[in-house]
């Protein structure tokens, strides 16, 4: 999703050319998540949990940066 936003923000591709990918990414993410999750909860250690949280925060920050880059470039 971040790559798609950056492609439209930098003008590599227009939104009309890749809009279906924007629509498919959230749906496919949810479907793949449901396919790979088993019924038992996975107990993470504290170190793994902290690493996972940091990775999620970093990804969210990248998404926000891409969003604002798109707004500032006016696309």
C-alpha cells in the first residue's frame, strides 16, 4: 500500500491506472490473515512483542509520510 501511494505521489503511475490495486490490498490482507491464523492464540515473549510493535509503528509512520508526501505534491 505504501508503494502504491508513493507511485502516485511521485507521478510514476496515475491513480486511475492502479486504483484497483488500492481496492484489492485491504481485502487481500484480511483474507490472507484469516487463512494463515490458526485457532490457538500464539503466546509471544516480551522481546518478540516489542519488536512486533516497533515494526508496526515504523510501518504506520511510513504510511503517514507517504500520505503527506502525496498531499504536498498535489496528486
